[in-house]
């Protein structure tokens, strides 16, 4: 695998380019603060967080008697890293100590749940884990087929039932299959239809109850999949989902397609959820553990 920094650069995230250009050798003038503010807001960092970052950076500038833009770069990087790292488990690898460990993928349709399930299954299998996928998005027949296709490519078994069957029953089957075959990890892809929202939340709660009955520790990880292109518009949905299941982390997909790279800061600051993985493309290798320091270094490189 190429490393995270290289992937981020190759993903051609324009936002990182525009932020790094601001920290040139020129003197700090009012223009500098305007450019920084604009770039942070356009990047979806959020208005309040942008103001806070600028106030903190101004204070550092006065304190250290800094006059050149470039000299503020390391200070700004430090501010961003500490905001990201203020959220516990930011960038932490998945906790797969339970056997079997159930990873539940939740999020709205189109966010990239099925794709992420397939990428993750393939990567974990590559690390020597025995993986099963559960096709618990029984609402969309295409989702079952798509997951089976990923399973076929990765050589990972997919437990599925007919479309419209009970998703909790599919998850139950997958736990039985994992226990019988000694599998280490179950990745459960769930539905993300928004128009019948309350039913979906009940459905997710039922899945959580079934897991708890079979595995006392409950799900090992509940990952909410958020589309970076949607930016902060996805936050209300994330909060709704988090009520049905306690979220343990975010997978931020389509980061290769967004000009709102500041969304990572907003996820830390507003959602207070740790980002665990970033999706940087549609291929099996395009899922990377999120590394806050590498991210910020790449951003300001
Ligand atoms: P689901 O409805 O949440 O299961 O979403 P899908 O997994 O079907 O993904 C929706 C679309 O987004 C598909 O065309 C995926 O190939 C695409 N996709 C998912 N993750 C990424 C990513 O990180 N980058 C890019 N460019 N596309 C992605």
C-alpha cells in the first residue's frame, strides 16, 4: 500500500493546496487573515471553529512576535493537530479483540457503506483475519448483490437472505456462521434509506439487541460512513444515527472528490466523533487509516 500522505496528495485535494499556499514567505497582513478565513470556511471547517482558530493564531503571532506568514505554519499545524487529537480514538486502529468482533457500518444510502465494507473485508483478510460479511441492507436488492461481488473478489464469505428479509436475522445468521467456523470478524452492511427514517432506527436498534444477546460485549465497532462531498450537511443525519447505535468512529469517504477537506476538523469539533478511516477512491486499496499528524502535515506541506 502507498502511505496515507502519498494517497492524499494523489487524491488531488484542492483544499489542501489552497491552505498551504497561504503560508508563503510574504509578511502577515490583513489579507493573510482574510485568505485564511475564506479558505477555512470554504473548506467546511465551520464558522465558529474558523473564528476560534484565527483568534488563537493571532494570539500566538503577537506572543512570538511573528511577522512572516510561513512562520505561522507550524503553529497553525499544532492547533489543528491538537483539535483533532482532543477526540478520543481519533485515528485509532479498530478494536478487534473480541471473537468474533462485529463491525457495523451505518449511514445514509450512497455514502459508501457497501464499498467500505468490501474494502475493509479485503484489507482485514489480507492481514490474516477470517472475515465474514453480513448483507443486512435487505431493503435494496442491489446492495446484497454489490456486497456479494465484493465478497467474491476478496474471497470473503457473504451471509445473505432474500431481499426484504429481517436484517437482524441476517446478522444473527452471520454470528452463528462466525461461531461455527471460528471467524474473527463480521462486517455488517446495513440499510441507509432516509425516507422511512424511524423504521430504520428501529431496525438498527434491533440489530444491536441481537448482537448483544449473542456477544455480551456488543458490537466491537459501529462505524458511521460519511460522504466528504456532502460535508457538514451530513451532520444532522450522523446525529440521528448515533441515537440508534453508539457510534465508535467515522469513515470519511470520497475524500478524493471533495474541496471541503476541512470537514475533518468539523467532525472533531462539532460531531466529536473520531475519524478512523478515510476513503480516497473506489478501489480496494483506497481505504486508509486516518492519521491526524500526517493529514495536517500533508495539508500544510
Ligand atoms: P452505500 O449506499 O452507502 O452502500 O454506498 P456505496 O458503497 O454503494 O457507494 C456509493 C458510490 O460511492 C459508489 O459508486 C462507490 O464506488 C462510491 N464510493 C465509495 N467510497 C468512495 C471513495 O472513497 N471515493 C470515491 N471516489 N468514490 C467512492
